[in-house]
């Protein structure tokens, strides 16, 4: 039996009401869905080439693959390590070798759209030595790398202050070398920065006595989260076996006022992805309160995770910790 006209109208009206309610519910549901915003970091991320030193030294990776790997891992900046380039360190013509190093890396940086941040200088002589000729040779060697950093658009070279055992002489010689190099680097817009890297340089208070007596504004520091062992040659706090540790949180806070770089050292991670020796939440809180907004370089030195995995674990931890500040 066919429904009459009134029944048809009522049925059509009810259908419209139900359809309208369904659409309204769907729209309300869509509006109430949370939108996850990506957290803005207060710093930029760079990769310290030392994080890949095992692969490079074993021959599994060329040092000139650095930009490619950093790009694949999601970094913006590059922090080179001169000792990882045997074509330079073993060359009989270091000036020419460094020029080739510059040209190759500039091309790779452009190819992968990255920023050259700094060059870490090792093995170029003792800048704090009381042997005057040794000190002068070291200064001249470092000037070659200042020139290279300038040509690559870097903001800094990182150097070490090791060698001299007597504190007063270490301070005097270090101030002299830093002053000479800072004066040379100033017109090239290069900062000359010292890392806490073992011995007296891992005593942040003592290091700042040196830095603050250099009369050039481009002389500063590269605080490393983990290199605060004063009894170790290179300052590593790895495995918590240091006999003479300097408080890393105090050390970073003391070095921050003159910081032109920052190194996020990492060793091992727990099940939550947190560093087992260093409190990254506390460390980044200090860094942020200190007003630092430049590059923070990931420097993984662990033995459990493969290098690339350790790099990514450090990167994720930095991002996670920064998001909570």
C-alpha cells in the first residue's frame, strides 16, 4: 500500500533532521580534535663530526661524507674536526691541503643546504706551552685554520689549552696565545673559542680567569656538557670514573657569558631515552636562562649504540628536554 502525502512529508522532514544532526556531530568532533603543534627550539642543531669518528677512522666512512650524513639525520649545521682529515694532517704542504679541504667542504655544504658552524682544532701545537718557539709555532698553525674558517663562512674555531702544568704560567701563556689569535681573527669575523677539554681547562672558574683577561670581544668559550673531569687528558666524565670532577652544571653556567658555541656531549641512555650521567633537562634550563640561542652541537661518545643511533638519541633528547622548558 502506498503511503499518503502527509506520511511522505513527515518521513522526509525526519530524514533531514537526522542528517543535519549527523553532520553537526561530525563537525563538532572535528573541531574538538587536538592539534599537535611542533615545539620551537630556542637553539639550532648542529652535528659535531667527532660523533662519527669511529666510522671515519675505520675507513667505513669518508670525512667528506659528513655533510651528507648530517643532512640525512636532520641537522642544520656542521662542526668539523680537523684531525679526522688525514689528507690535511699528513700532507707535506698543509696550506695547499687546507685549501682543498675548504673547497671540497664548501661545495658539499652548498649541495646539502647546510651551515658551516665551526672547526675544532686538535694536534696543532701547545698554545699554553712555556717553550716560546713551540707556542709561536702553535699560533701560526692555528692561523691557517682561522683563514679556513673564514673562507667557509664559519663563526668560530675551537682550540685547546693544555700542556703547561704550573698554573700561573698556564694562565699567562694562554692569555698571550688567545690574544694573538683573537686579534688575527677579529677582522675575519671569526670567534676564537676554548672548550673545557681536560686538565686546567675543565676547571671552568680557572678557564674564565683566562678568557676574561683577553681584551678582544671575539674570544670566548665552547661549553661541553660532559668534559668536566680535571684528572683526565680530555676531560671525559664517561662511566663516572673521574677522580677530580668539576660540577658540570656550575661549569656550564660559568662559561655561558662568553659562549659562542655549545656541545651536547652524550654517552649512554636509559629506557626513557635520558642520558645516564648528565641531566639534560637541568643543563638546557641553565643554557636557556643564560640567554644562549646559537647552535648546540650533538657530540655522541657512547659505546653501546652505533654512532648514527647515538646521534639521533641525543638529538631527540635535546628536542624533548627543550620542549619541557
